[in-house]
C-alpha cells in the first residue's frame, strides 16, 4: 500500500483512499484531496517532516504523518 | 453613490443584513473595505479574520449591515473560527448571504458554495479577484453560471473596485425576490433517494417551512437539526427504514461508509460540471511554472529557506534601529523644547511640574519610539500580506513540532511581535484546544511592539550604534527561543497529548499595494499614538502624583538652608540634586519602590526600576514613561544628562540592565492582553497559571542573567 508519504519530489499520484478520521478527512476533502484527485509533490523540508503538494490549483502543506494517511497509486 | 430612478418609496430606507461567507483568504474583509471604506485588517493567509465583525454603510435607499465572518473551507467546525461562521449561518437572522469566491480557483471555492446552496437561503455570489483571473487568462461566464446554479453571480474585484455597484444592485434585487430553490443536482442514486423521501413526505402532507427537497437533502446529509425536528413526528416510524435504505444505497454507490465523504464527492462532481461549463482558460498550454512556484523554489528551498528567513528578520531589526534612530533625535529635541516652552508659561510650580515632568516627559518618552514601531509594523504587514507567512509556517513546522508546537502556531506567534492581543485571538486557527492553550502561553515570549521602546532605550544606553540592530535581533530571537523551550516544558508537563494534524493552504504570493500597507501601518500607529495620548498620559500623571506627594517640608527647609549657605554654584546644584532625590524617595511611589526593592535586589534593580516594572503591568509603554518621569524628577539637573538614555546609562549598571531586559521579555503581558488571554483560554485559572509561570521564569532567568553579566562587566 503506497501512501503520499512515500512519494518523492515532483511525482504525480492519484488518491485511492483516505484513512484519516472524520475531521481530518473533511478538511482534506475541502482542500480537494479526495478519491480520484491528482496530487503532485512540490517540495519537502530537509528532514521530510513536512511536504508541499499541489492539488488542482491549490498548494497545501502537510506533515509526513498526515501524508501517510492518504493512500495513492501511480498514474 | 449612483442614483436609482423609479424607486417606489425613496423616503423609507430599508435594512439589508448580509452575511459575508467564503473560504479563507478569498478577500472577504478586503471586499467590505472597498464597499464601505472601512479599514478591516486584511492579509494574505488563512485566518486573518477570526471573529465576526459588523460593518454598516448606506447604498441608494438601503442601510446595509454586513457581517464579515471568518473564512471557512466547509461546514465542518474544524476550528473555533469556523464554528463561529457555522453557528452564525445556522442560528442568526440575516436577509441573505454574499458568498465570496476566488475566481482563480473556482472548483475549490464552489465546495463551500454547494453547502450554502443546500441551506435554502438567498445567496449572491461575488466572483472576487476577477482582475487576477483576467491576468491569468481565466475567463468565467458569469451570466451562464447564474443561470446554471440559479444564483446571481457577479464579477467583482476588491482591489480595483470593479463590479461593486453591480454586486450591491444584485443584493437589493435578491432581497426583494422570493427565496428560490437551488439548482443543486446530485448523482442519479442520490436524486432517486431524494425523490423517494419527497414522495413520502408529500404522501403524508407533512407540514414544514423548508421545501421537501431541502428536508430530504438534510436528512441524507445527517443534519442533526432536521433529524431532531422529524424525530418527534409520527411519520418518523415509517421514514426511518426508508432513510436507512437510502443511506446504504448512497454509501454503496460511493464505496465509503462515511456519508459526509459521499456528499463531499457529490458536491465536487457537481462543481466539476459547473466549472467545465463556465470557465475557459486561455493559456492552458503545457504547464508553465507560475511566478509563485518560481519564488517558492528559492524561499522554501530545503537548505536555504531558513537562513533566508533569518536574514529577513535580521534586516528588519537592523532597519528598525538604523532608520528609526534618525527622527528619534528630532522627536527628543522637540519634546525638550516643547516642555521648556510650555513650562515657561506656567507660573505655578506644581502645575508646571505636572505638565512638564509628568505628562510631557511621560508621553514624550513613548512617542519617541514611534519611528521604530512604524518600521516594525511595516515589516509585519509585509510578512502578512505577501503570503510569506504560510511559507515560514511550512519551513518551521518540523522544528516547531520537536518543541511540541504546531506549524500554524507560527502565525499567532508572529502576530505577537506586533501586539499580543490580536495574537491571542488568532490562536483560534488552531484546532486542538491543547495546542491552542500551549500557543497562548507562549505568545507572551514574543516581544510585542510596546516592549520595543524599552529595548531600544536600554540598547541605546549600553551599546554602540553599530551593534544596536544586532542586539535587538538577539533579544527577539532569544525571546522566541525561550518561548520554544517553555513550550517543550509545558508540552511535557501540563499539555501532554496527541499531536494535531498539520494541513494548511499555501496562498499565492501577492504584491501588496502601497495603499494597503499604508492603511495597516497607519491604523496601528494611530492606535499606538492614541494610547500614548490617553492611557499613557493618564498613567504618567498618576506616576507623577505618586512620586511628588506627600510633600516633606522638613526636608525642603533643611536643604533650602543648606543651599542658601553654600558658597559655590557647584555645591548648590549638588544640594538641589540631593533634595530632589530625597523627596522622591519618601514619596508614595518611592515608598512602594523601597518596599519592593528587597524582592528585586538579587536582580540588581534599584527602586525606580522596581517601580517601572510594576507600572509596566498596566502597559509596557508605561515602563518607559515611568522611567522618564522618575529620572526627569530625579537627579538630572546637570546640564549634560537631559535625555533619558543618558540618565539610564549613568544610573543603571550593565548587569542590572541585562536582568531588566530579561524580565521585560518574559513577565506578564499588559493588563489588556491578560484580559484577552483569560477570555481566549476560557478560564480564570489559566491566568493564574500564566502569572505563576511567567513570574517564576522571569525572576529565575533574570537572576541567572544578572550573575553572568556581573562576571563579564
């Protein structure tokens, strides 16, 4: 099972499933991170603790921990 | 504004109450500002507005009340400020909603719009930032969009003020019209179930204010209020199994056991449809890197990012000193001259002393630092309005996380460099109560603008001008570092618990207009000056009174005869100084100071410094004005020490000054901030925790700093 956490910089993936709890899931969905949406990894901090991704036209920062809850697949 | 012809009754003014709703950072406050000439605080990050604000203005024959609500991504109650919006929309009474959306990112913004549409309220959509969309080659067919979703959509730009009148016209028209059923269309399975429930309600001739469709949608969305209302009806018994089947059907269709997720997906596909119909993009060529991405390549670079940020901060404090010190001399000279001139016109000794040594010295000491404050405010305004703030939150999240803080804590903490009060408020963007409380406790470690004068004063007294900027930077950075350490300690002891998820939008970079910066800085500076003219002036008078009374005639006579008998002028001056000093020491304030002196003696403070710290509890500016009054009354009769900086460097040792700065950095924020802190923390007990925590930390660290400084000097 691949998650967004495992993605390297500049890779593009498709969301398969959100494993977050209801609150966080709602927030991710309202940011456009939901099933079928395409995510591109833009940047990460040196320790890879925080990553920046692009969904549609929006740039979102999230922690590796949260990225680990987003199941993705290569496209 | 524009004259409206053909109005039926132009005399009677009507009220229209509007709730302004939109996702964070779409320019809601900015839009109100350009509609009404109000000066609400705007910035380029999520969570500038954290509480609702009402703005009143008139347009044609109407009185408008616009309620600016905090931005919300969806109706999720994720954070406190989002809860404010949600509760207001559900419970308060208003005529209609203006939904502000960002034209450059319609798909995302419509997610909230779809939720609003299911509320069956009158809505007008403001397609904001249309100027930016034009530049990016994004074209929205507003008329077609209005037709498709059954809601008037108006292109506006809060920056260029385009479309503002059209928006208000649309508002007036919608207010006069009947509430229309929204044209929100779902996928086939959901529509089937809606039809099923509607058919059932119709069969039983169910009486309700809202339409059957609306009730059906709310039932399927698990809206608690709708459930509560229907639960008491007899039809509930039959409705329940229908609902259970319906929900199962929808969940199966969406392959999810979460109905909220299913509906979010429904909304998203509806929105995709709308966007595909109405939006055309001109340069949809091969993905070109946007300007924001190019800038981000440098500013959030994994290695260079943090050094660049530190360099920006260092430059800010250098500028604060370099540029700030130029007009300071003029202001100092002005108040000196002003005091002398005014003093010369007042015959009565007591009144003259009150005006010159009390009010003018006290207020002057605070006004002296206006240039520094302005530069600091410009720096913070730039940080807030360019979009850089969120980048720093991104860069520092990993680092902050180690200390138990949240990346988004950075935003209230930076605001804290300006003033603690808005900083306490902006901590509402943090979802988790524990994280929020932790951040509230740490905000005080970020030295606010009012403490800047104290630092500038003491640095000016003890360091060369070349070093001053660096020292100021060092003070702020070490304050922040102490804050982080304190956060770690609190996280390990008082606020143990799970980590909060960190998910944050990174806004586009925007070049703030000079006008915007000007307004932001002007508003804050005027507030500072107003405070100097009112609160600080009153406090200075009080300090003057407490330090002049009671009069001691015996002392005065004793020294009076000494002065008369003395031969040389030099000796006379010496006795006059001694008299002033002795009078000051036996004044009310002197007694308070003397009483508390033993407490502060281990830190090397004389009684004047002890008093200044205590008056500083009212407001940090008062520290400077108190010192100003005390040293103006005291022994500065010799001609070369007419400025406060000289008085400080002559009367206070280096080690004591270091300890004093440490206390100022850490101890309890001002009275107003403490009140806001208590309100935001939610309980009085937190105030006492803060009092204990800051006092112990301030005293302990000042003691250590004093002893280290003693070794070196």
